[in-house]
C-alpha cells in the first residue's frame, strides 16, 4: 500500500539547500536502492546502490558507545555523517553530525517522532540552526511497514523532496537482503535523504504491530 498523496494539490519537487554537502546535489531525480541485510550482526548492515548496482554508501555501526551510533561512509570508507540516538528522550531523537564528529558544533540535523504514540510514521526533522524547533524543516510521513514513506520540506504536504517505495526482485544479488527503493527529487541532497532513511529504520526497528 503506497502512501496516499492528495491529487487536488499534487506534491511539487522543490530545491533544498545542501544539508551535508553540495556534492550530493544533482539536477535530476536520483533513484537509489537500499539493501538491508537480514539476520546479521556484522557491520555494513545497509548498502545504498544506484540503478547500475554500484555501491554509493554503506552504514557502519559503532558498538562501543553508550549511544546507538551509525556512520554513513562512501565507497572509500570516508565518513560522511555520524548519527546517534540521544539517550533519555521519549520521542526517540537521533542527532546527525558532520564526518565522524559527535561534537555539538558539528551538528547537522536531528530527527524525532512527532508524537509519542503513533499508528503511522510521522517524524519531524530540524536543521542545526533551528534551535527553537517551533516549526520543523522537514517531515516524514507514511507506512514504514510498507516502506512507503514520503519526505517533505517544512510542514507542508505539497513540497515533496523524496519518496520510498518497496521493491520486489528474485535476483540473486538481493538474496538474504531486504530491498526497497528511494527516489530523491532533483536538487535535493541525496546523502541527507539516505541518512534520514537509515534513521527512520532505526527509530522503527523495535516497533511491532504498527506501521
């Protein structure tokens, strides 16, 4: 079941300033495949591929920490962004930092559940400069179970920047892996979107019986 978007005011792609780096912004849609290895404890649980099957990013886990910590790296293992769960928060807040830093001065953005109890996924995203957090800079809505979530700029439901969609394949490359797609709209920082998708999974991974 795909996330329903109003047809009376269809979502429009909007340019988004670079959150992580301008090098991850292209003037055309970017289709990515996210592979999640199932039933494994090893690093690199996530791989992000382009349409040609080329690995673009991997996720590494840092276990020797009081926080759940993940590092998004490129194909040369260069750290792009580090994100970790903030402890003792009711709304499952995650914070993302530049490179391998966890210093507050390197904070890029944070993500939290919009409300404590949810039947559907709804997350608010705040950029580092938005210290008051009165209005979110981005929000995510949809069904995580169906891998059908939409990422919007601001609080509007018309400014779409990316959309997840479930993929089914019998290809051997995907055996033992969960596979879903992400379409990143033109002029949107696709590394930022990848980081949001991974955080979305982390926030939802211990949920059962809901979407």
